[in-house]
């Protein structure tokens, strides 16, 4: 199970009482630890042999489905997601209600919490051109682009970019944008600025693209 995955629950109610039943109530709740969650959809009655006449005949089965779409918050929590279904019969056609038993069943989904990032660094000239094969000259600006991807399934905060730069001048961080993946699979990119080479928060599957500039000095050339 990963972020934004949809859990689909199939619920079946079978009449084993020996008599037809009516006024059947299905209660479906979902929780994680002490927190109550909300189903994304359902429970919805999807299959009844007798065309949903409202009567659950002896040995007949009604089938329902319900869904829950996981979020990043679920993985921040880390506890199991537990779906509990409670079926109750308040009246019958041929049997008294006191002869019937209510039934509760649960389905548990265990989450695997993964925290990891990948980092890519690419140098170019300030105008975006590749670094010349014969090197750079004094006064040219080299732009370093850092792509940091949260490959885990929960958000990570306070990410610091530490670049052990061998130049004699100062590496000056310029900008940072974050591309977020939404629940429906689309992406949204926003400029978040850049202060002290730190990213305050990077959500699961989000990508930060940051840049830093360096102006080549005469000392850099001399040290080659």
C-alpha cells in the first residue's frame, strides 16, 4: 500500500437464519489508531440475487463495496487501518428479532512506512548551456541544479542541502521550487524561495528543484 492507493472492501451479508429477513442495517466505519477516518465511497449495495426487493431470503447473499483512499497522513500516523462492518436486523418476516444475532467483522491493512530521498546534482553555465569540455574561465557563472525527490511515503521536514564545494569563492543558493503530486495524479509546481539552503517540508513523492550559483575565480584556475 502506498500514498493515494485506494483500498476496496467487499462486504457480503448472507442469511443463514432459515427465514427471510428485512430491515437490514449495515454500518461501516474505518479508523487508524484512535483516529476515526472517513470512507471515500460506500458502502454501496452492488449485487442482490432478487433485484434488491428489500428481502434477504434464506441462503441469499447481498454484496456491498466500500473504498478508502490512503493519504500521506496515514503514513505519518503509521498505525494499521481497520475497517469495521456491523450488520443488524431489526425485524424479520418469519422469525422474531430476538432470535437473531448481530454480526461485526473487521479488515486490517498494515502500512509499511518508508522514508528516503534521492539527490541529483547537475552543473551548467548560467544561461543553461553545458559546461564546455575545455572548462570554464574566470568570471563565468556556474549554476548547480539540485533535484531532491522524496521517494518515501510520508513527509520529511528540515532538509538541508550541504554541498562540499572546492571553489575558493562563495556558493550562493538562488531558488527552490517544489512539484507536488496530488491524489488524482496531477502535479502542481510552486516557487517556495530558498533560505539558508534548507527545504522546510517535502511531502511524499514530491520533488524539490533548487539552484545555486558560483562565479569562477582566478584562484580556482590557478589551483588546477
